[in-house]
């Protein structure tokens, strides 16, 4: 998930993602031209590294900008059919049961269910906890993706806990990649 507050920058973080991962470009506050240029840079990185690029916004914009999919906000759920008609993957955010049911009705390919843990990006938001996260993941249908305070260790723990439910969760992060970038930068500085 891109975040305008990122110290390492979205482009720098994209270079850390393992092949098969995806980038959801949000950056809604950027002027349209700057957002388009960022999307084009990320599209080139995604193609070179075997990543998927999703644009938070409207399907036509995502297609025009060369993305693999669109991250539809809840108010735009009705656009899911349009996105699929033009060959885009559809993801949606899910924070409660109402949103989970809307994602299911829209036929979202993946639901980003959050916040599983406390997170800096949503200060003060009550974390769902594992049991509630699993209920929302089941209700949303499609691929469940955990977001909110996620780390590789937390992702492994969630996968183990979810095995009995038949859910094979993915995970997304903002701060976990920031930490990885900071660690990489510190190692490079020590090597000099």
C-alpha cells in the first residue's frame, strides 16, 4: 500500500518487494500529472520485477495508466463489473461486516481486511484481532489480505491460525517495508 508519508518513497519500496507481490498506488493528494508519472514509474518497476500494480481510483484510469487492477473504495463498489469487463483485478478495503458484504456482492477478487493489529496509518482505530479478522475475511469472499500492523512474523502466525478455516491469507503492509528499507540503508552505510 503506497503511503505519501513514506520516508523511503514508494518507488524505493517497490524495489524491495518480492516477485509476485503487488503495489496499490493511492497518493490521492498528488496532482493528477504527478500521480500519473508515479504510476508510470511503478508500472515499469512492476513489469521488470514481476509485480502487479493496482491503482486506487476508477477502472478507466487504472486501465489508461497501464495497471493490472483497481483498488475500489467502498463508495465505488458498483464499478467492479466495469473493471472486470476491461480485464482488471478488483480489490476492496474491508473494515466491518457491511463493507465485507459489499465486497462480496461486488465480486472483489481480494479484500484488504483491516486493521488486524494496531497501526500507525490509522491511529486510534481499534484492531480487529484474529477472530474478527477471520469472520470478515469469510464474509468478504475472494482472497483475504491482512493489513494493519503486519510484519512477516505476524503474516506467518495468521497463516497458521487460518489453516483450519480454509482461508489462506495474503498480507499487505506500509510500515513493514519502511523498516526493511531502513535496515537495508543502515547495512549499506556500515559496509562503506
